[in-house]
């Protein structure tokens, strides 16, 4: 009924912009920038994986440049997203990136 729902705060350094739960809801993939400034939001975000049971950041996906939305694969073993090849990538130049996670 929602009255007995537990809530907790997960500490992530930086400004969290987007999130996606893993299929088993054991982890969450978050998009993090140093600040909420628009340049940081678009050019300097990183994806981090946070374990929901501990609140610990258990992984970081190091990238440069603009990032599209990211999602876990149905089995939770991969993360896929569209990203630029670097901060100097021309407009419209992006790659599909798949990271083996588990």
C-alpha cells in the first residue's frame, strides 16, 4: 500500500541526471556529471553502476564527449549506450558502445 515502503539515500559524488535499473533491481546505472552546468551535463558525464544493497559505486564507465541513454541488457551482464568518440567529435558522429559488466 506504500505506507510501509522503505526509502534510502544513495551518496553519489556529482550531479545525477539519469538512471536505469538492472533487470534484477540489484543495481542502478546512473549518469553523473561534476556539476549541473549545461556543459558538464552534455560533454562530461560518466556512467556509474551503484549497488542498491550497499549504496556503493561498484563500477565506472569512462568516456569522453556526449552520451545517449544507457540501458542494461535483459540478463544484466552488459550496458549499451550511444556515445561520441571524444569531446572533439563532429556533430552526428557517434558509436554504439557495449560494456561487459558482469
